[in-house]
C-alpha cells in the first residue's frame, strides 16, 4: 500500500495544531470539495454549505487519515456522506420535485435540452480535466489553468505568481508531467468502472 | 497515449475545458472563519485539564503556566512555538541538538522548529522535512531550523525538495536562497557564500538584487558570492564527486514502487530518469516493491540488481541517464 506522504504530512501538521497548515488545508481543499459537490447536486448555495460541513467533519476526523488514499479522495468520501444527508433532507421537504418531473410536458422540454454526443463528450472531458486539476498540487493546477484555459503568457503567469519566467517554465513542465500521470490514472480508473471490473470509486 | 509534455497537445485538450467553478469569495471567507474557529477550539489545553483532574498539582501547574507565559512575553515576539515536525533519518560523527550531543542511535528522533544543530569534525546529519524534502548538514556546520526556512551560520547544507509545494529558504547572512522544487547546496564561510544547484532552479537574493541559478542537463552551476556580488560561476556535472558528501551517513528507506525507487535513485545519483516508453512508465508505477533500500554512495551499482528483480532493466545509452525498459 503506497502512502501519500505529502498529504499525510499536511494532515499531521493540522492534527498537531499548526495554524498555517490548517489554513493551507482549508484554502486548498474547500474549493475542490465545493466543485466535487456542485457537479453532483447542481445547487451552488447548498454546495457551499455542504463543502463547509465536509471540511468541519474532516477537521474532527483528520487524525484517522492514514495517507493510504489521496487527501482529496478521503475528503470526497466525507462529502458523499454530507451530500446523502442533504438529499435525504430535501426528499423529506420537497415531495413536489418528483411529481413535476413526471409531467409529460416537462419531460419533452427536458428532452429538447438533451445535448448531442459531441457536446456530451466535451462536457465529460471538461469534468475529467477539472477532476485531474483538483488532484494536482494547487500551484500546478493554477498554473495550467492560467496557461491553457485563460491563455496567459509565461511572463503574465510569472507576474501573477510573483516569480521568474524560467521558474514558471520549469514549474509548467512539472505540472504537465503531473497532469499526465493523474490523467492516465483517473482515465484508467473510469474505464475500469465503465467495464465493471472495479467498484465505483 | 498522448504526450502532455507537448504544449500543443495540452492546449488541444484544454480547449475542451472551462475555468473551474469557485465558491463565492464572501462565502469562502465566512466558511474559513468558522473552520479556523473550530480548529482553535479543537486545540487541547493540557494545563487547564491537569488543574481540573488533580487539585493537588494545581499550584505547581499554575506556577508552571505563569512561568511559561512570562518567558513567552519576554522573548522576541516573532519567536515560533516549538513543534516537532521533522525527524533525523541518519547521522554520523559528532552532532549536537540545542547544545546536547546526540547518540548515534538518534535516528527517528523528532526535531522542533527553532532548534540549533551543530556538527563537529566528521559530523553529518540527514533530516526528513515536511513534504518529502530532505536536508543534509555537513561537518563543521551550524544551523537553526525553522518552518520552511533554515539559517546557515556556518558550514554547508544540501536540500532535496522533489516537487513540493512548500518552498525552502536558506538564509546565509545577507544572502537568501529560495528553492523552486529542486536539489541544491549552500556553503557559508567567513567571507563568502557558495550556492550549487544540482537540479532545477533557485533564486539567490542579496541586499539589492535577485539572480537565478538554474541547472542545465549535465551542467550544475556553482555560484560564489562575496559582499553580495557574484564573483565566480562555474559548472560541474550533477554526477561529479563534488556531491559525494551528501552520502556521508547512509539511510535505509522503504521501497514502494519501481517508479518511486527509480526517481529516488536518479535524484540521489544525479542521473536523468527516462523510460523506454509510456507502457514501461505505467508498469513501473503499478509494480510494487517491498523491503528497504540502503541509500549511500554505492546506490548506483545496485540499481540494475533491483530493477532485474522486478522484471525491468537499465538500458543506458550514456552514463548520465537512467533509462528503464522491460526485460526483453
């Protein structure tokens, strides 16, 4: 069993009461947990609440994290529990939801909104890229986003990240290698899930 | 499999992506405030608990707390609270920690930030830092270790910080050296500071300007600075005997996968790691190894033996590369 040393050390530092580490932990993972949540329940305000509950639950249970999975994967597991609890509450308080979806008129409207295969594939790739970025160190994912999504030049990134251009180029090379590694890992995992050879992660 | 090291391939892929969604900054600020409050509330107050549990000790504990409080108030306001976060991996010869001589069996001992470490003649210590980074301190050195910063008073230190998020800064008098995820050494003598970059890049800052020292393939820069001015820059190979001192005290590390072993071996020996194909790389990442590897100056000679045991092999086209393939 491989241990995620960097994640384990951050967790240990928080558990030992290091304030800086707690801030890094929150700043790094709150937005990621929020994104994990929002693509599942499509409710931004509720996702912010659920992400917060997840982070508080993580704080209480961080001493049990053993580094056997990535810290983000561990947080996703906690977040799934919070999402289930939220959905359960929603079901109790919003019976109308099911009735409305059953109407023929609404069903047709929903079907008209169905995306084409190309759009679906693009949507899935968008989600996969976001998932891979969320598995990378914050600095690397931020740099890749600036370069390839926002189209910033190396000099603009250097300015934004308060470092030199050669440093940015060096870090970009590392970030690309990291991206490739996680992309391959997650793609293989998703393919295995689709083929039913492993359980859903 | 596509090569994401190619800028165009990455751009083509990312053209299908939008910026990641972010929580609102106001909401995030509020959530962080709640989180940090919960964090503070969670911190134990051992002195208070002792008082409640055992009234007989109350007076002694109270005196102790007051004494600690008084000491903190009288100290420099910037002084950090000592927290054990790093450990000694191996050592040799005479090493003292906060003035106390360490026994050769000190491996695994925790070191608190703010500690002073001295090495005498023939002394050497290897320390495991956060984020998988490693610090080696050479003979006749004196340092003070802080979180992500080291004050080098005299002597020589070496950092290996592979792909970490946390930067390390070495302060040597007026000169500061900041790593950018790399392997580098800093030596301070009475009249100069020398910085050697074995891999990656560091930023060297003097009183009025910052310069970059960057390693190129087979060219590790050694920069000598006197009175804040770069006086000399030469180059050595990352495999030059210049770096041999970092192995003065061997350490035994747990093996994980063929890939992690190859990365470790490459970093320790100054070799460039290359895989014969993506398939070999992927297989190396999923092939587990068990046991320990002794990291010393004979490591390179044992690379092939370990790879062969896992059905891989080293197929070098030149002596500077660790090129790995399957056994064909």
